[in-house]
C-alpha cells in the first residue's frame, strides 16, 4: 500500500513539474498561456474551416458571415503566436485566408 502511494505521489509531482516546465517555456518564448490556449483552439477550428472552404464554393450570405467571423478568430489567435510554431499549418491557413478574401471581395462588390 505504501509503495502504491509513493508511486502516485511521484507521478503527481512529475506531472506538476512538467506543467510548470511547459508554462516556463511559453513565458521564455514570450507567449502568454491564454494566447497559446487560444491558438490550440484556433488550430482545431482551422481544420474545420479548411474542410468547409474546400467543399463549398457558393455559400449563402449567412454561411459567409459565419465563415468570416470564425476566420477572424483564427487570424487573431495565429497572429499572437510565432509563425515557427505553426509552419506546418501554413498551407491550410493560406487557403482559409484566400477564401476569406474572396468572400470579402464578393460581399464588397455586391454592396
């Protein structure tokens, strides 16, 4: 029983140490933890928007507004993180940005 408790305490201590180490690495890189968490969430949203942008060429006005607002969230989150951390997602980011610009131009031209 004592051995199991000792192992549990060691594992909890290691997990705590890894979390603190990760936070310190983020701070040393000049990234706020909140910004990094937003980046993680935006990265998941980027995958969804990328798929959506590839499938739908003609969106309804309501879908366009939703796409624009979601894309702006992604752009804001990605702007706060150095590009070296998301270089493998650059192609998806670029395609979502292209679709964003296309929708903006279509909406601007129709007004």
